[in-house]
C-alpha cells in the first residue's frame, strides 16, 4: 500500500494540473485585422491601426481573462491582396476572429472567406450595403454604418440648409455608388450634375468646368483619404470655394485636416455629418481623444474611433463567454446587445447587425490653438439604420 499511495497522489496532482491548464484556457486569443498600411490610402489605415492598438492598451491586452493579440495585415488597397491576407490569417495564423476592412471592394472579396470558415467578422469601416440586406449573416457585425447611412444624414442636412440645386462628385466604386444613393434617398432638391471618377483620377478640371456651368447652390463630394486634399485644392484654385458651398462625406477628417492646413487648402466652415465627433463631452470619449493624442502625437479621426469601438465590442462578447470563443451562440447573443461604452454615444444593433445610431453635423473650425478641427453642430438624424435592413431574412 505504501508504494501505491505516492503513485496515486502523483496521478492526482498531475490530473489537477491538467484540469487547471486546459487547452482552451492556455491558448491566447488572436484577432486578424485587415487594413491599408501602404499606398496613399494608408492615411486612413494607420489611424485605424492606432485606434485598435489604443483600445488594446486600455483593456490591458486581455479579454475574458485571456491574453489577446492583434495580427495586422496590409491589403494594399487591393481586393485580391486583401483576400489573400484574409486567407493567410485564417488558414496559416489560425486567428480566432477577423476585424478591420476599410474598403467595400476589399471587404466584398474577403467576407465570404471569413464567414465560410465560421469565424466572427467585425467590420470597422466598410459598410457594404449587401451585408445589411440580402446577404446579412449571423456572424457578421458592422461597427461603422451601412455605406449610405451617413450620406443620407448629409442629404437631410442639405435640406435643412435650404440647398435647392446640388452637384454630386464621388469615386467610382461600390461605396461611392452607395454613398451617392444615400444622398439622393433623402435630399429633396434637384441634382443638377453627378460625376463618378476612377480611383486613379488626379485632375478634376473637366468636372469643375461642368460645376461652373451648372451653377448649383452647393457641391457635395465623396473623396476619402488622400483624394480629399487633391480635390479640394483644385476646387479652391478654380475659385469655387468663394461662390459655391462645399459639403463632404468621409473626405475631411482629423487625419487629413493637418494636410489641408499645411498646404493652405481652406476648408474652414465647411460641413459634413458623422456619428462621432472628437468634441463629444463624455468621460470615455475624452479619455480616448486625450490618450490618442498623447500616444500618437495627432488627433484621432472617425476611422480610429471605429477601430477602437471594434475592440471594445469584441471584448464584450469574449468577456461573456469567459474567453471560450468556441461558444459562438452565447458570444453572438452578447455581441447583439452591444454592451460597451461606445465613443459615439448611441449604439444598438438591429437584426442585420448594423448600428442603429444618431448622426450629427460637424463643422471645420479653427481651434483656440490655431489648428483646424471638427466640432459637432447638433443632431441631424436620430436612430438612423440601414435602409435595406428589412431585406435581411436571417
């Protein structure tokens, strides 16, 4: 008996140790994050990466009691590359979930890969309308908006400002067409001109000539990232900034405003709409803006705020399952509650897993320090949601 007892005790201790360090508990969680870190579009991607990293700092790089790390990949602003990087993260790196995605055409190529692999997909920016409608999916969660949602708010802002004749300009890709559709869905005046230009576009002289001939009450442009400064520079050179008010959708933000100011591209007093503003007066938004400025020596933009909220949303789901992300049904139910402190304030999910949220007007102004910034100018739309959510039959 004396020889058997040590063996039994040894086996008991070993079993206890194995129970306390199960494979599920021991494995760190990984989030694959696709964004654009090269090409001129990196202006947006680097803000998104910074927003996600700051969120990780704020939560101590832990969710549900587990260590968490983000694996970032660059899509090169190319759908084919984005899909390849998505496949790499899922098949080779074996990430637990996917997040990020700026561009709708990149998302369109990559989302089927993620969803077929039965992974959660958290989209920080691209609001491809097809996924808020007929192709909605139980594992797809959008953290920004449906592509036409913000544009619809801008269309309503144009109505409030009494704009009767409008000229519309946009990049020619999926999001651009959906943005223009959103403007036209709510704008009640007359669209006197509309131009879609390719992403390689650099010279707007022909479009500016057409604007002068049409004599609209206002112009609205969708030129995100590096396209914004290029277009607005030419708009001002043509003298249109002195005669025709300019509104913009995702074209001017805290990421590229320093470029506008440095190059003398005056956009002060121009208007846009958004679901978030850097001057929102809540403790968690103040902390986000303060810590972002301290860490990165620049102001955060909307894309950074959405990436930050993406991580906080994921944490709410992972916490609910104590880090066991294999419990997808329970985690999904928690995610649908959107139980986290959103920087934008109002945030809840509809059945299509796109935000139901308020939109405010934002104006470019010169701050007290002389630097140009964005300030909120009141709510334009309340409880806005994807226009096609009823097409979601999930």
